[in-house]
């Protein structure tokens, strides 16, 4: 082990990958973490099988002499029992991520799997880094390196910011380094299905009947992709469909009518649990249907557009789509019943049935 002098700290090269740890030969517990972009002083001690690490500061802002004197002070405090009050060092990104994902009130399973997937795909080389070693320049460069997919770049680093801010509740961390990012402008696609006759023909030509029903149910409910794919028969009731967990973190009941039961009729009996089963999928349900020229989410936009054109108030359309109301009154006080929303759903069904030439035009039967 070298003596961590000013000369050593200045000359030790940055790593090409990961973090190198250099321990001082004289001051036990003093360590210099060297990464690709930064050098950071810590005082570290193992107590009762747990590693306790205290941040001293970054080099060269904190010189070697200051770091040594600070570490000696920590060692003295620890020897007198005061070390129990010292803060444990910043968690690694992986630890912070797992702590965040373990929250009982996390919005949804889709949010959990999406965040983990983005971190594994785009931030894997950061997972073992302590949060306070991930700098503004690092996040800016990572965001810039993903410029080919602006939406993915924004979402990944905003997920990172969420995890950082959650860790900041219990760790002494500065403001998230993502404050230095200039976010890419994202323009929502906003496309809808303009020609529902063409849509009808395209759906009828799908070879897999499960996929045909999937797209029909999307159009006549406005469900999000995951809400439909994970739909279980036990949640399809005579007068409503129950979604136990949705994107906004709460359950949702959507009133349904005869047309919905006729849409689902071809799939009755195919599987005891999943409405859209897939024997090839580990989960047992369909992961993704055959693609058409219209996106899955365009079905949701089309449902909303047809509802508005049929004279349904925007607030009611939002309720049918399970959007969170903007007003406090809408969020906390107004809780319309299924029966109150049913006339609006019936109106949308009739208009969609007319435009798609669905044979069950009377949705009130």
C-alpha cells in the first residue's frame, strides 16, 4: 500500500472502467477512490460486519494533507465511541435502486420493471459506484451519448434522478447531478386511427384470433398496453372490468357493456387465468401482438377522440381513461360511480361500432 501523498494523488491515473481503491499505508481507514472522471477521499471502517464509509471530499478540492488530518480525526473519534454517530457513506447506485424499488407504494410493477431494465441497459457501468462519485459531467455525457433516442435518454436519466432523490431522503447527498442536463424536447406522436374501416379490414386479416381480440378490446376500452395484456378472467365482471393496479398506482373499474362481452367471447375457455394467453411466454400471457400500421397507444387516443366527437365531456373521457384529474376537487372529492359513467361508455361504444361496422351496434343490450 502506498502513502497517499499529494504527489501520489495527482499522478495516479484515472481508471478506464470501474473504480480503483488506494489505501494509505500509515493512516488506517484512509482510502482514495479513483474512477474514470473523479478522485474521492473516504474514511472507511468495518464495524460488526458492516462497512461504514464517511465521505471526506473530492481531490484536488480536498488535498492529501487535509484528507489525512480529517481521517486521523475520524479514527480518533471512532476510538472514543463517537464513530457511531458518523454518517454511513453514500450507497451505490445499485443499492439505491433496490431500496427505491422496494417501496411498498411504488406506482406499478410496470414502473418497477421499466426502471430496472433501463438501468441494466444504459447505466450498468454505474451500478457499483457510490452515488456521490457520479458527477454532473458523467450524467451529461451519458445523456448526450443517447441522443439517437431522445425519449429513452430523458426517461433513463429522469429515472436516475428519481432514485437519487429517494436516496437523498436518508443520505447526505447534494442535489442530483441531472440538474446539469439540458433535456431533449419530446414531441408526442399524437396519432390516431383516422380510417376505422381500414383498421377493421387490417384486424380481420390478422391470422391469430387472440391478436384480433386484443386490438378490438383496446379500441373499445382505451386500455393501456400492459392493462390489456395482463387482464385476467377473474377481473372481467358482468358490468365492469377491474384493474387491480394501473400506471398511476391505483386500481380502476371500467364500466362495460354487451359489445365488450361479444369481443371477448372467442377467447372464453382458452385459459383459466389470462384473457390473452400465450404458451410460449414465461408469464403465461401475451407479451406483444402482431404489429399493425397503427401503434397500440393510438387505439387509446382514438377511443378518447371518438368519445369527444360523440359529445362526451372531457372530464368524463378522462375518467374513462383513468387519468388523474388536475384539480384537487377532482382528485380527492369527486368519485363517480360505475352507473354514472356507463351512459358515456355506451355512447362511445355505439359510435365506435358504427364507424367500424361492428355487428353489435346496440351496446345497451
